[in-house]
């Protein structure tokens, strides 16, 4: 009981109080840090610091993920701007540089160049082919389709399906690929395999 505050005594929530021997809150010892606005408190946490844009408003020092933050949401576009003539000069120089160096940081000139291969979100391997008729918006073509086109000596039609026999979409060896004329044949193949597996059990 000696360490508890008597609930019958009005306590200021903005201050931390000392307690006497009877457990009654008495003199406030130090003020607590002010809280952010409710919406800001939901977005961030930690002590409040001034927004880096110079607006003078307080913001949580960390966001909801625990990372340090400098601005209140929407304030990172504020602050002093460069004079219009300097902005125009920078834009003109950038445009001139791009015209003189059209392949700057493109393809093999990029330090992150990986040979034109990447793993797509669907698990398939994509290969950079800018002039391929089936290339996507990023100019990549699925590698398994390129391998099958090399075997057949022609482009595949959009309705043709290339199947991976072992189920590994990154294994694009010619012996691991099967070609189906359309989606229906591909679905029939999987249906027959499921039926055969069920019968064997």
C-alpha cells in the first residue's frame, strides 16, 4: 500500500507525484513529456521532437515501425526551395547529359547489372530481350519460353503453355520442359496426373 497512489486524491496526469508515508500523492516532482496529437501518436512513438521542415510542430521521434523519422507526414516537401533559375539550369544540364549519354546506367553500364536475368514474383526466371515480341513492359521474357522457342526454332504463340515436369519453375533445362497447345490441354494433363495418383493410393 505504501507504493500506491490513493485513487481518492485528484492527480494531474501530466506530472509524476511524490508520495508520503500514507501513500497519498503530494508534490509533483517532474513534468512528463507532452503527448503528440492522437493521430500522430497512432502513427509513431517515442519522445516528441521538432519537425525538420521548420514548421515548429512536434512529431514522434520514431514511426510505427520503430524507425527514426524527420518529418510529419506530408511535410517533407516543405522548406526552402532553390531559385527558379538554378532549377532551370539543373534541368537543362540533366537533359543535355541524357541526350549525350543515352545508355548511362542502362544494361551492362549499370553497377547492379546481373547479366539480364532476374527471378520474377511468380517464381519464373526472366531474361532481358528488348526486341522480343512477347517481352513484358520491362522488356523481359520468361526463360522457359525462350528455351522452348530455341528447340522449336520459332516464336511461341500466346496460347501455348510450357510446363515444368519436375515442378521447379527455375529449372529450365530442355529435358524438363513440355509444350501444350493451349491451357485446356495443360489442365487435362494435371487432372490426369491427380487421378492417377489417387488411384495408386
